[in-house]
């Protein structure tokens, strides 16, 4: 009987509950009002809801099922669940507990201001608005709408958004800790987080995507696509990891102490800015324009292609590693210290580097490579372009160049070694400072000007080779060209091997010249003390020395001219088809071996020994003005003319086909052996004749 009584009581209670529910629903339908209690309430709201006070469920764990044109639900503590459909759904919770809402609506407004508790929304509406304020609580949004907006102002709490909408706005405002996980699509997606700590994880598609992080610390991880993607991290400490596709991608690490940018993108314009105190920027991508602006102390890594690639690094410390190509590539590095490793292919490449450190660059330009280097450190360049312009001015550092161009223009100032291996239509190099130069140049014209102190060595191949050195140091060069011109002003030795139509060596200063010259015209001039050792083979050979020192010359040509003005020994071997001219003005021994089909002319003005062997097809003319022993052997087809004006021993062997003329004006023994059709001997002065 007890069992029957309990069963009957349960049935009665169920009937009562159904009756109460029906009454409550009818009441709500008529009045637009439902009053719950602090217990667990379950209510079905069906009606228009255009009047009355709405659904008030107060405390407890409450559940509301709705089908109303307008639905207002008010709850205090406890958990609240609302399911159903409404034209306008307004749900307000003012105390602790969770809020769970699912359904369809024209517009949804969810507000939770309790101390603790979460909001969990699943639904579709033209407009969805979720607001959470309090101490702690998470928001989970899964839905769709024309406009979706989620706001959290709790001290501790995360936001998880999965939705679709024309406009999606997710805001985590203030507080201590909170992350945002956004997955969505929309015409406009705007996600901001200003909690003290927390990150943003964005995966989405939109015409306009804006993601911004403020606060003390937190990262941004962006994976998305949009016509305009704008990602900003302005925390004190936080990174940006961007992977996206867009018309314009702007990624900015703004201020703060530390933050890195990882940028993987394809876009019409990719723009990365890092202004943190410390941090790196790593870019991999392609676009019409790729722009990197980096002022942090850290490294920049670029791997990409674009119509324009522009990288600017102004941090005090940090390196640039660049591998890329584009119509134009512009790289600028300023600051205190940083190395560079650049591999660039483009229509035009412009590099400006002004830090302490090593710069290694491979530049391939269809039109122009322009590089300016300041600061200190070694510079290693590989250049290929129609035009290569290099300007290096460092306090200390070597410059190494390998390349080819229609025009190569190089200026180097600093303490270090210049090593140039260049191929081109024209190569012009200017050197200042201190250090050695090593040259291997092949061009239509090679022009090297050296104002430094140091040695020069190498080989030049060109239609025109011009080397000018103003400063102390030795020169050891092989020059092969239509015209070779070598000039040195300063102390140092010259060793030159020259093969060309015209070879010209000019030296002003102390030092020795050793030269092998083979050309149509060979001209050597030395002004200053030092020795000359020359072997000259050409149509015309001219060697001139003004100053003290020895001269030893071997000359073979159509015409040979040797002039030595100054003290010192002069020795010459001169062989010509046309004529040999030997002139010595100054004291010191003078020796000459002269062989010519045309004739030989020997002149010595000054005191000292003079000796000559002269074999000429037409005539030999020997003139000595000054004191000293004078000896000549003269063989000519037509005439030999010997003249000595001065004191000293004079002797001559003269064999001429037509005439021999011997004249001595001065004291001393005078001897002559003369064989010819006519011989004339004259001695005016004291001494045996």
C-alpha cells in the first residue's frame, strides 16, 4: 500500500508540475512576465514578449526554453541555460554562475556581470552581442551573424570565438590574464587584447583583419587571409608569428622591451615593423612590395621575392641575412655593430651599410648594383650587372671584389687590403688610405688610381690600362693592352711587364724600375734617385731618367731614344732598324752598345768615363763634352763623327765607307785608328796624339 501511495503522490506531483508549467507559460503569454524563485527553475517562454517584465529566474540552476518574439531573461546566482528562438533575445546575469545559451534570434544580447562564471553561446542571429564583466570567467562563442561582438572585462578569463559574420569584433579589455582564440570568417574581423598577460591566436579569413595586442606580455599567432591584414603587438614582451595572404599585410611589433616577428606571407604589399628594444625579424614571402623596418637590437632574416624589396635596420646591434630577388632591392643598415650576408638578384640593387662588422654580398643586377659601405670591417663582394658602383670608406677593413659589368666603378678608402678581380667594358678603381692592392682586371679600359701607402700587384688586360700611384709602395704589375700607362709618384720599386700598342711608365721618386716592355711605342720616364733595368722591344723605345742612379737598358726597335740627366752610371744596348739616340747629361760612367741600320747618335755632357760601340748602316755620331776617359768603336757604311771637348784620354776606332771625322778639344792622350775613303783627325790641346 505504501508503494501505491508513493506512486500516486509522484503522479500527482507531475500533474501539478505540468499544470504549473502550463499556467506559467499562459501567464507569460498574456502578461509577458515570469517570476521564478531561488530554486532550480525550468520554464518555457512562448509568446510575443513585447510587454511585461520578462523572465526572472533569480537564484539556483535555471533552464529556459523559449519561442518568443522578444525574450528577456534576468538571473542572479547559479547556472543559467537558455535554449530556443526569439526575434530579440536579451539575457542578463548579475551574480556568480555559468551562462549557456543556444538558439536562433534576430538579435542576441548576452550580459554577465557576476563575479565568476562563464558564457557559452551557440547560435545564429543577425546581431550577436556578448559582454562579460567581473572577476573571472571565460567566453565561448560558436555562431554566425551579420554582426558578432564579444567583449570580456574580467580580471581572469579567456575568449574562444568560432564564427562567421560580416563584422566580427572580439575584445579582451584589461584584466590580469586572458587569451583569445579566434577562428572565423567575415568582411571585417577585429580582435584586440589588452589584458596584462595573454596571447591572441587568430585563424581567419576576411576582407579586413585587424589583430592588436596591448598589455605587459603576450604573443600573437596569426594564420589568415584578407585584403588588408593589420597585426600589432604593443606589449612590453611578446612576439608575432604571422602566416597569411593579403593585398596589404602590415605586421608591427611596436615598442616594448623584447619581441620577435616571424613573417611568412604572400601579398601585394608586405610590411613588417619592429621597434622593440630587443628582437629579431624573420621574413619569408613574396609580394609586389616587401618592406622591413627594424630598429630593435637583433637580427633580420629575409628570404623572398618582390617587385620592390626594402630592408632597413637601424638597431645598434644585429645582423642582416638577405636572400631575395626583385625589380629593385634596397638594403640599409645603420647602427653600431652588425654583419651582413646578402644574396640579391634584381633589376637594380642598392646597399648602404654603415656599421662595424663584416659585409658579404652577392649582387646580381640587370641594370645597376650600387653599394656604399662605411664604419669598419671587411667587405666581400660578388657583382654582376650592367653597372657596378662601389663606394667603401672604412676606418679599417679589407675590400674583396669579384664581378663583371659593362662599367665597374670602385672607390675604397681605409686601412686594409684591396683585392679586385673584375671583368667589364670599363673598370675604374680609386684607392685611398693604407694597405696593399691586388688587381686582376679584364676590360676595354682599366683605370686604377692609388693615393694610399702600400704595394700594388696583379695583372691588367684591356684596350687601355692606366695605373697611377701617388704614395709610397712597390708596384709589381703585368699589363697587356692596346695602351698601358703606369705612373708612380712616391718612393718604391716598380716591376712591370707590359705588352701593348703603347707602353708608358712614369716614376717620380726614389726606387728601382724593372720593366719588360713589348709594344709599338715604349716610353719610360723616372724622375728621382734609383735604378732602372729595362728590356724594351717596340717600333719606338724612349727611356728617360732625370736624377741620380744607374740605368741599364736593352732596346730593340725601329728607333730608340735614351736620355739620362743626372749622376750615375748609364749602360745601354740599343738595336734599331732606323736610328739610336743616346744622351747623358751629368757625371758618371756612361757605356753604350748601339747597332742601327740607319745611324747612332751618342751624346754625353758631363765628366766621367764614356765608352761606346757604335755600328750603324749610315752614320755614327759620338759627342762628349766634359772631362774623362772617352773610348769609341765606330763602324758605319758612310760616316763616323767623333767629338770630345774636355780633358782626358780619348781613343777611337773608326771604320767608315766614306769618311771618318775625329775631333778632340782639350788636354790628354788622343788616339785614333781610322779607315775610310776620307779621314779627318783634329786635336786641339796638350797631350800625345
